[in-house]
C-alpha cells in the first residue's frame, strides 16, 4: 500500500468518476457533486506528492488553497443554480439554453 | 492490520463515489458524497496530513455538503415526486471515462516519478501556520479576498428580487 502509484491510481479513478458524473448528469447540483469529486482527486495527488515526491509541507498548503477555492466555488455555483431555478423552474442543464427568461 | 484499514478506506471511498455518480435519487447521492469525503479525509491521514484531514471534514462535510443539501431541497418542489435525476448517455460517457482511466494508468506506470526518502513530519499544523504567515502570505490574503467576494456574490445572486 505504501507507494506513490497506489495513491495516484486512487486519485485517477476518483477523477474519472467525477468526470463521469459531470458529463452524464443532467441535474445542476449533481454536476456540482462531480466537480467536488474531481477537486478531491487533485488534492489527493498533491498530498501523495507531498509524502513521496519531496514536496513536503508545500503540498499541504496547495491542498489547503484548493479546499478554500472549492468552498468559494460551491457557494457561488449553488447561488447561480438557485437563480436558474427561480427563473426557469428547472435545473435540468439541458433545458437551460436561453439567456432571457 | 494497517493494510486492511487502508484497503477498507479505499473501497469505501471509491464505492461511495460510484454511488454519487450513478444513483438515481439526488439525496442518496449527497449522503454517499458524505462517505466519499470522509474516506478522502482518512486517506489524508494515511498521507500524514492530519491538519488537512481536519480541514477536509470541517469545510467539506460541515460546509459544502450542507450547502449542496440546501441546494437540493431548494430546487425541488416538495410536492414533486420526482426528486430524481436520470443520467444521459451513460454508455458513451462510460466508454470515454474508461479510456481516460486506462490512459492515466499507463501514464502513471510508465512515468519515472521523482521520489525521495520520506521522513514523517513532527507536526504539520505549526509548520503550515508559519509558512502561511511567511512565504505564502500573499496567496493567503488573496484567498481571504476571494472568500469575501464569493460571500457577497452568493448573497447577491441568491437574493430574490428587490
């Protein structure tokens, strides 16, 4: 278990699952969940390289900034989704294709 | 013993991530996302990142997941039976994603990664704090500005009319 490749594989699978969610889901909130999975995979890579790749504590700081950015992104994205819902009465992203309401 | 715990965490993480992207019911997806986030936090512990594991639980589970559940509840009428969300083009998406996994796997196996002898850090929290106040002060301040802007922007966007 103690190897860089193990963690890289886990992160790759997590990333691919998140991407699968983003491209197949139709609900805006579900797409957001896929994005969270992708960000977690990136963080896992940062920390794996921090432990095995000599990135040390700098990797932890990068991961911390990714978490901060994810929090900001989730807040704004959900505000946008709720706005879309108020205007269109749906959050099916395939149905939202006009700028005017 | 540690091996068993590690693989249990890995299976928990990836299995619940699979449920997140495949389950038909949105609320079940959110609950599965809870387990994925906890699993990733446990993996952080295996990677000696105890502070990051705590931050992950506090910010993701305590903040973002609650926000997502709010989003689900606010964007579905309670009366509507269908709080589900079917997926489209699962076949094509699955094939594309499998291809990406294979390409990433080949890339991981064939790259000569730079690896060093690792020493376990005595304490991560104090070092992270010092680095944030010294070398990374500017990104730290920019991040605080970003959070402020996101706070104001989200409040302004989600306000209903005048």
